[in-house]
């Protein structure tokens, strides 16, 4: 691509893209150019290939061209069906991740590789799920709780247990709309069934069903993913780290952890500290083993261990281009298949570990959870032994990196809030201080800024510009996923960034000792954000939709993000998208998502490709919500 300025906010990205060019290595930017403009039908969501009478592409313009597919499906039907299937796929991805973690908890034992790190959290959950704990071994409790969680995926009767955590008015809305999800897998299967050829054609019904499935993600799969990971690996507390490709070390063995499930990355962290392997690293001439995280598994290990952040989604190829990565270790989700040809140009080993995500040309070393540490050590050993193969003339590590504070679980946030509580008058351990500053208007509101990178936008631009604008206007930002990594790289998750905040937020940051942008973890950890919002709403005696809170995905790209957007909206929080979803071919679906869903859930979607305009829309909406909140008293 000739104009690399377009590509990224970060000059360093540009240097690496130039390096790729000089070395004749193809990157996503080259492929984006080859791809030219995206297919107009696909972009608008009006292409259907659900049955073999098609594919049918109908016209997104009324009265012009084919108005119906061969079976008679309209643009509205086709768009809504495709959208619902995106929700089902996203829900499946988050939830299958959660299922793995629940299985790991079922495997946990006192002397095993997987142990219980947060007993208190396990006991709280056991109580919530009415599991008897008295006189029982903690591991017996863990296994019982894990089994209940595993049943949430396929239980024949009832609705999901975590829905009970929602504010009362929210539960009533879900009941009235009949969108309380039943078993997680069932909701996914129902969407796949209802979108089969010749089933639901009514767009509203499909959007409605999509909300129920998405809620099975947010209040099911994702919440199980977060809760169980905390119990097994520890609930995050604030800690310091660094972010960006400058965290790679020339004299060390660099292992890039990429993917999602902490069951693998936690074991790699343990293996990298194994004295024998550290010794081996020295023997091959390295000064040590340097782990660096990317995408959500990077978020998981930085939240719990302070593992440095190499970068986000957009930088997976760039990391390899540095020539110093001995191994890229991946499990599932958001992994470019192009890592095979690109690692082939360097000495880097590309190691896949999950039978769910085998990638052509990669070295597959299957991760065995029953022998987790042993498996992880084998993988780390491969990386160490590869150090000798580095091509010295291909090494270039950009200097850029930023200091970041990470680790803001809900528990950690509440603990920070306790700093301002007068314990003579008020109880500790509540969201009261947060509710107070929002009510008083010291903070105008809060925004959850989440999601991916997308080459349709300049790398990280949307994330950073929206964050800066919001914090300058006294809106506190919580962030997860690749957005959190963008924030970390830009220095916005450091306490020092408070200087960029408005006076109100600045004062809160100082008093509570937090940065203006709080890193809350991986994408499944959006369940933490939902929990924090719901706890605040409950404390104030209102519903989520009454709070001046917004959800934002400036650069989203994945089906998981579509599931998230829908559960956030169905939970009563407005969702702002900086990339248009493939729904614009249906005026009916656009009207439903950006207008009519508000009557049902109290929240809706806002879409604009201009991030700054999007931020302005958020500020307006936040002030509107504040006015209504005042009326509620
Ligand atoms: Ni989220 Fe994590 Fe990043 Fe997007 Fe992918 S890593 S689960 S989907 S790209 S934020
Ligand atoms: Fe065409 Fe209908 Fe088949 Fe879709 S389901 S491919 S619109 S005939």
C-alpha cells in the first residue's frame, strides 16, 4: 500500500510494513489492496446462500432489480437471517471458550496443574447457585459448581442462572419480551434452525431471537468464562506492565501468546518460569524467556500476571516481521491463517494447539489439559531451541512501548472505590462512591469501549480518539479486548493519562488512584462491565437503561462483536458502532436496530463511520440519560 499513513496511528506499524515490502513479505495491507472494494451485496447483507437454489443476491434498492430470492425471501429476511447467524456464531465462540474453562475447573485438583486460586469467589458462586459448602472439600465444591455450569449449556428446562444478577426491572423486560435465554447451546441451535431455508422470514422475529441468543453469550458463556477463569487463575488486581511491540527483547527468547483461552496461556506462563527451561534458555545463548501477549489471551495473562502486551489484532503479522519471535503460540479465535506464510519468511515457529483451530502449514502440538504443564513445557522448549535459527540481518525491533496499569476486575474497582468511603457512615465494598459521583455529575457518565481492529479504519484511531474525547468530557472509560490494548499502547491506561481528563474525572482519578481508562480484560470480560453497570443500577434502584452509560465498538470486525453488541443492547445499554454491520440493505432491520428496539429494551444501536461524530452522539445521549435519571430522583 503506498499511503501507509492511512494504515495506522502508530509510526512504528508503518516502519514494519515498509520492512515487509523490502523483504518481499505479503501482509494484510497488500491483500486489502488486492481485494479492492468489498462486494456491495455482501456489505449490505443482501446475499443469501442458505440453500442450493441460490446463491441469491437481491437488490438493496426497492423497486429496482431482483426484489426476492428464488424462495421469495426479501432483503429484510435475508439481512435479518444473516445477522442472526452472526450472533449465533459469536455466541458459540465465547461460550465454547467458557465450556473449556468449566471443564478445566472440573479437572482441577489440589496437586494437579490446575488449582483453585480464588476460593472466596468460588464459595460466593457456590452460595449463589445453592451448592452446599459446609464441611466439603474446596475441590468437591469446585467440581459440583463446574458441573452446574456445564449443564447451563444444555439443560432441558429453565433459563440461565446468571440472569438473576440483573436489576429487577431488566428481568421484567426480558420476561415480557420472552428473551430470557434457556440453555446456551439451545439458543444457538434455535437460531441455526430458524434461519434454515423455509423457516422464519419475519425480520423482527429474527432480531428478537438474536437478542435472546446474544444474552446467552453475555449472561451465560462470557460470564461463565470470566467467573471461572478468576476462580481458577485468580481475580485480577491492578498491576503495572508495558505495551506495544517494543516489549520484544533482542537478547531473550520471545514467545508470542495469541488467542483466547487462559487454560493454555496460564500454563505457558508457568512453564516459562520453570528453572530447567530458564537454564536451557541461557544455554542457547539467550538472557531469558520473554512472554508477550496479543489479542485476548494477552489480556488474560496481563490482567493476572502483568505479562507485557505486544499489541492487538492488527499487529499479529507485524510482530513476526520483527524477526525476533521464536514462537507464536495460538489456541483459538482471531488468528490469521497468514501467520503460516509470514512465519515461513522468518525463523518463527507457528504452533497451533487446539483441535478446534488447526491451521494449514502450522506446527500442531496438541495441548493436553490432563497433562497441561508438561504440554506447555514442550511448547516452550520448541521456542527455546529455535533461538539459534534467528536471521540476524532480519531483526528490527521498534522502540515504541508505553507504561500501562491493568487488572481492573469489578472486585478491584470496588476496592479502589473503598478508598473514598467514610467507613464510619457507609459500608465498604459497594459501588456507592461511583453512583454518587455519577449522580452529582462529577462524572457525566461511563463508556465501555471494546472490540477489534478493522482495516476499514486507521489502526487504533477510532479507539483512541473516542477515548480521548470522552475522558476530556468527564466520561470514565472502561475497556476490554483489542480496544484495551490500543489504550494501553497509547498510554491511556496509565495513571498519568488523568491529565487528559476533564476536571471532574481528574479529581476522581486522583482520589481513587486509578487511570481514566480502566483495562478490564478480554472480550469475555465484557461480562465484568455488564456486572459493574448492573450493580450500579441496582444500588441506585434503577435499570441499566436509566444510567448515562454507553457501549462502543469503534473498530469491530468479528461475529463475537455482533453477539456482544446485541447483548449489551438487550441489557439496556446503547451501542455505538464505528463500522457498519452488514444490515444496510434492509431498511426494516436498520429501523429495528437503530430505532424500534429502544421501545423494547430501552437501548438501541447508533452507527457512524466517523469516530468523532460517534463520540459527539455519545455525549448527547449521555446528557439525555442524565436528564431522565434526575426525573427518577
Ligand atoms: Ni474480541 Fe478477542 Fe480482538 Fe476482536 Fe478478536 S482478540 S475476543 S474479537 S480482534 S477484540
Ligand atoms: Fe435463495 Fe431463498 Fe435459497 Fe436464500 S433460501 S439461497 S434466498 S432460494
